[in-house]
């Protein structure tokens, strides 16, 4: 059995608690280097905006339902 260090995952608790409806679903695309964070599943965005710091915010009827964080691996060095 491979040991799992849960300390990093425990750091997600505040993000989930502060997310809309206390729901967070995430996936990472290593090839594109994009972290997808969704606050609603399924998500059907009808609008989006690109911020100055390369984050795409997805909206559904004016509500934030997800993020696409571009260049994700460059934001936090591996420890």
C-alpha cells in the first residue's frame, strides 16, 4: 500500500467551506497545465471572463460556477 500524506488535502477544507453551496470538484490537465475548479456539477456556463492573472471565471445566469486556472503548475512550486 502506498502511504498517503493527507496534510495537503486538509488544506482544501477552507476552500470548500467558502465555495458556493459548499461544493468543490476539481481536476488537473497536466498537458494543458490547467486546474479546473467547479462549484456546480454538471456545469453549463453561459458566460466567462479572463482575468489579468490568467484565470477564466465561468458563470451561469450571473452566478460563478467554476474557474479554469491557466499555467497552474507555475503558481505553486512543488514541495
